[in-house]
C-alpha cells in the first residue's frame, strides 16, 4: 500500500482556512465536522470554555453536551467524538506534555466516556489551528478526514482502497501525505480497525512518527469503546499535518518560567530514575513485580494477587526485550521516555502471520490483564495479543479482563467447548485466547459474544446457559459497564471507591490509592479516605484538562519528597504545574485553584451522566470480587489473612465456622464498609446521599448554568 497510485481519494467536502497563531496555549477556535451532510465549520472558543472547562477533557464534555440530546445513544448520528489536547499540550520544555483527551457516549456504559492517549495528534491539531475537533454524523461510505495546517485545507474524502487495520493505514497515510522525510515528523493519524467494527470495546490508535525507527508507532485511547463509535461513523482515519514543532509553538505567556521548571524536572529524571522506577529503560512494566510482591497483581480473574510465574513477565524481562533504548518518548522533550516497543516481532497467527512488525509496549495494564489475569505467563503470547489488539483497535484492558471472566466461567462449568465453538478457554491457554481475539475482530463464533463485554455476557450466560446471575455479578469485573483495569482491590477500601465512585467506570487514572491505604495505612478513617477520594480524582482530572501525562508527576519524585508534609501529593511537582499553567496561559493560579478547575469539570461530567440516565448511587455499585473473596477456593488461598480479620475486627471464632459461613460474615461486613465509604465521599464532594451534586455545589464551582441546574433538580 506504499504507492500513492494504488489508492483512490475522492473529495466529498473541502474547507479552506488561515491557521490562526496559537496564543498562550489556545488557537481560539474548534473544528466541527459532520459526516452525515459533509459540513466543515469553525466554532469560537468562548471565555467560559477557557475559564471553566480549560481544555482537553473539559472542552470535550462541553462540546458533547451541546451536540447530543438527553436520549442520544452511542450509535446515533448525533453522538460525537471530540478530541482536544489542552493549553499545555504541545509544550516541549516539560516532560509529558503531549496527551490528547477523547470524549464520546460509550457503547459499553451508555454514558459519557473520556480516555487519555499519547501520540502526536492533539498537539499537532492545535498547531494546525484547532483547539479541538468535534465529529458528528455518519458517513454513507468509509471516509478519511484530512487536516492540512500548512496548506490551510480540510477535506472529507472517500478512500475505498485504504486499509482499515491500524498498522496498515498508519503507514499508508504517511506515504500519501509526506512529500519529504521531515514532513513525516509532523503528521499524525487516528484510526481503529476491524476489531472496533465488530466489538463494543474498540479503541482508537493515535500515531507518532518514530524518527529513529523511521516508522509510525501508536498509542491507544482504549477505554469504553470509542473506537467502536469511530468505525460506526465509517471513519477509517483522521489525519493532521502541521508545520514544524518549536519550543515556542504554544506562544506561552512566559517561556522562561516554563523552561526553568522543565529543567528542574529533567535533572530529577536524569539523576534519580535509574534508582526509582527505571521508567526510561522499562516503562510501566516495572509495576509487575511490585504488584506481585504486594499481592495486587490480578491473577485468574482477580481471584488472587500474585503468582510464582510472574517473574517470567516482570520488568526485567521487558527491559531485555525493548529494543531502541533512549530516548523513547511519545512526545518531544519528554525525558521520562517510557514509551518502549519491541522491534522485529514476527507475527505468529491470524491474517498477518509472518509479517515483521513493531509492537508498541506492552504496558503494565496489558501484561497484567492479557497475561497474569488470564494465567498466561508467556511474553511472546502477550506480544501477539498486544499487536493484534492494537491493529484491530481493541482495548487490551477490556480484552484481558473479559477473557479472564470467560476463563473462570469455563472452569466453573458455565461454559464448555460446545458453547464456545471448540475453544478450550481455561486459564493459561494462550492459543485459545488469541483465537478468541481473532474471532472478536471478525465478529464470528464465540468471539461475537465476548466482544460485547462483560456486562452483556453476564446477561447472555444467564439467559442462554442457565448460569446463576448472582455468581456472574460477583465475578464479572465490570462497573458501569466498563471492565476493570488491572489492580486487586480486596484489601484497599479506598481503592474500591477509587474504582466504583468514578464518573466513567473502574479506571485507575482517576484515583490510585492502594499504597496510601493498604501498604502505608495513611487513610485510617472514612473521612481520610473521603478526602483522598476528593483530592486525587480532582488532581488527576486536571492533567486531562491541560494535555499532560500524569507519570512525570509521581513516577519520579524528588529525593526529599518523603520528608514533606504530604508526600503522596508530591508537593514540589504540584508547584511545578502551578508554574507551568501560569507560564503558558498567563493566569495567576495557586495549587488549590488547580483542584477547583477540575472539581468544576468533574461535577459537570457527573451531571452529564445524570442527564443521560446514569450517575446515581445505584450506578456506583461494584462486583463483590473487588471487595472480598467470592469462592471457597479464593478464601482458602488467603485463609490466614481473612481468619485474622474475622477474629480481630468482628470478634468471631473462625475455628467454629465453615468456609462458607466465613465468606458470608466477611462479605456482610465489607459491603457495609463500602456503603459507609460512599456516604463519606458523597458528603465530601458536596453531593446528596444519592450521589447527585447539590445546587450549592454547582454555584460554588460556577457551573450553575440553567440547563445544568435543571438536570440536577429532577433528582433532588
């Protein structure tokens, strides 16, 4: 597909424009594309958008709110995909400044989904003249949307010969649009794949051109099936081309201020990364061994938290497999450089068998979910799954978690070879897991059922196969319709809330409190936990408003951080972000102001979910396995721990109880604790006991717009 003459591109609509200069992190306008009627238009960025919604996820929520109806479904034409970076996105002086945020109504949760992603698309979109792109409608045939900043031209094009799967279309777009080698550095695409077409868990792949490998690589906006929305709209790719990226491309208010805080963090990374987490050499796989050591690595559908074979897939293994060395980041100037890949991998199965490819990652979530959680401890099998999930456009977190659920159902006798079409889906069967993935991408066989996600599988298994709905609910690791990311939460009540009390579903980018709560015991009271479940979700939300990666905040810390008043917050780095935001935008802010920014957007998203029929207490329920042991086998694997808790906390004598009685007693206690946590968190957040933001909370945050208050009043 590398020859330009091999494909046909027919322009359906064209829009010409003069790219405005970026000023203090904003271009001042957003791009609107409607694929139903081939409309292309510019919209102004208002003062309210900048002051209250900041950028990134905030812009996405605001534009989506005004684009959809109360009853809009994920596959309705009016559903939108909105992509925005944020005012700090594209900074090259400070590590981790290349993120994009994607927002849409989700096929799996039916509520508002946001997903963050690396790659170059968001920053290059800004430098091509747009603070966000808002895509609505459905094309009649597959199209690509091309945003040519230097040419001042946007087109919607039919391209019937263009491949769909990401590793093919990504290369094709580079060959089509790059007239010379240096153009490749400033072209980025968004694509999905055949897996996104045929499942509800499709992801989006955002490209960046690897100068040393001379090839495009891809990062994933994975959560909630936004890639499925993308293919439902018949989009094969979005592609943007900008002029060269420079240190002052954001035209910040105070470039020297940004450079000072950036230089400080660059030095920390250089001096301390090797002795802390080795992010530059192994990236997020460093977590595998730590999670295993603390009994937090999901094994066999979250039954257990460790496995003796974890050593086969830990950070040492991946550091040896990653092939490029330094630097290896997904945006310019990021010295943390955690975006590693495996070169020269030969595909072993499926339609691309025999091809030699680059596998981007695997990241911790993929290793834990598609590996340990499924009982698979073979690095090559994990690479095979990683490659195909990416090119098919399937979320590796959802795939790993739902496959582990299927495997437990198989071993529990709910499923058998007849029901699975011959797939022996027991834990550890990598070949069966890979074949399931191929079936999902084709929309065939048992893969067609699995591709609908855990929430729908629970219903199908109960209705078709006579499975016990209560058991399925207990072991089906999803909440709000979103599959769990890969941490065992049984011994951390705060982290149970960190998953269950999210706006979008159980994803660790809102709050990761396991070590504070379980390991360090820094959150002994409900009030302590509630305060943490206020601060950390708001703090992490802020990264998504601005176009920032959270890893430089807490995966490298100053050596004296442990001696600060609040080491979990990394206060020195928090001050860095105050300097960075003010340095770009010119707005004078404090650390508390950053939290308030996020609180406004976070509450707005909660109200948005209410508008769509979600976002109340009943929707914050979690499967019991995330709270405690479900099965006898599970209890007895950690019997000493659980017996001690029954004795010390509940005053019971375990020796006089059967295992079933012990499970029931522990369950009653832990479920009561979770409900008490919900009460404490709702109170701290300024919500009612049903989880609805109070009108006075909306007023305090300055988002008491009439249409927002009207939604809330329905539930008060």
